[in-house]
């Protein structure tokens, strides 16, 4: 099995929506990190740059699920709309510790191939 890492950087208000859409599309787990950052246009107040809060959501997924999950994030969470967030996909060379999720992933792959 080959795995990919989907990294979603989203506004905290839509974090739960993103997780729900990703899991519905095949993700089996997630990690949420809180962050902050600025986009193309920075806001300032009396010369102090204001940074927006951002949630970084990590999904380790089987490579065959990537497109389905990204499509769900775009459609259901409107990630293509400005200011909603971004999602990127990174390759994973090696992974360990997914033993409990492997069976679930195999079952989901079998189910998708039969339908």
C-alpha cells in the first residue's frame, strides 16, 4: 500500500466540516494543529500586523483515496472559494503505526472496487 499526506490549511470555523467531508470520502483519521499566518493581503492595526488563525489538518490516506477526498473538500467545503483554505498532497516514503487503520482501508478499497 502507498500513502499520501493531505495537508489542509483552513479557517477554524470550517475545520469540523473539512474533517466530516474527508472522512465521508475515505479518510480514516486526522490530526489538527493550530497555527496562524497571513495571506496575500495583510491586515494591520496601528502598524501591527494581524495574523489570522489557521487550522492545519493532516490526513494520511491510501493513494487511491486522494482524488475522492480532494473532490469532497472542494465541493462540500468550497476550498476553491477565496479565503476558505487550501489543501495540498505530499508523498510519503515510509509509514509505521497504521496497523489499526490498514484493515479499514483494505475494506474500503474492496468495497469501492465492487461498486
